[in-house]
C-alpha cells in the first residue's frame, strides 16, 4: 500500500546553527513548489501550440511564517545562507508507524519580510520569503525526492538526473 504521510510538526533553522530552531514560533512553511520551465511553440501550419518541457526549473520561492517578531531573522537578511526546513511526517496508512524526518535543505537569501496586520489580541505573524535560491534538497525518511543545485548543474527527481544528458552534450 502506498504511504499516506501526514505532517505533524515543523521547524526552520539555519543549517549550521541548530540553536536557531523556530519550532515553537513557526506556524507555516512552504517548501518551494517545482515548476519546470517550458518553451512555447505555436507553428502557423499546425493544429495546436505546445509548451515543450525543459530540464530546468522556474525560480523557486520558499517561505515560512512565524508568530511574533523574529528579530534573529534580520541577521544576514539579503545574504544567501543554507537553511533547514524540517518536518515530522507520520504514515497514516495501515501498517504505518513512528514519525519520520522530512528535510528540505535550501540555500537562498531571505529578501522579504512581511508582518501581518497588528492586533494586540492575537500574535502578529510575519512571513519571510526567500529569493536567490541556488540549492534545494528534499527528502522524506532518507529517500531523496528532489535535488537541484545551480552551480553543480544537477537536477534530480526521485533519483533521475534530468540534466545529465545536457551536461554530457556540453562536454562537462
């Protein structure tokens, strides 16, 4: 039976500083969505247009929301750093079991800070958005589901290197 993973806990921290855990303040995290780049082709003598898939991605935009003002987040803002988006997942399918780790390692710069409307009766949330993302590695229970690194020129999806033939064609 296919696993049925349910997210039960989250954290965001600097990869090299475990003490920067936000497990008690984070309310949401958004692992970056995957969107393959396409090249549009609309031939005048054909019956339809086609968006051909490219072996590369559109710019990802991870983000997370924390409750309260996270003053530590301003250290290094606008500079690329490695971050850990961590999750605990439980397989809810029959035969499932203990929580397993989900990890998304992201190298990028926090370039956006957006506080919610202020209300003294509620915790103010702040959304932190990343740009200049150059590395993402996502795994659940040790299984790599996705890996991309701009400088390595590697794009793997479930173990298949989508850019291997292009590197070979370039002589790299």
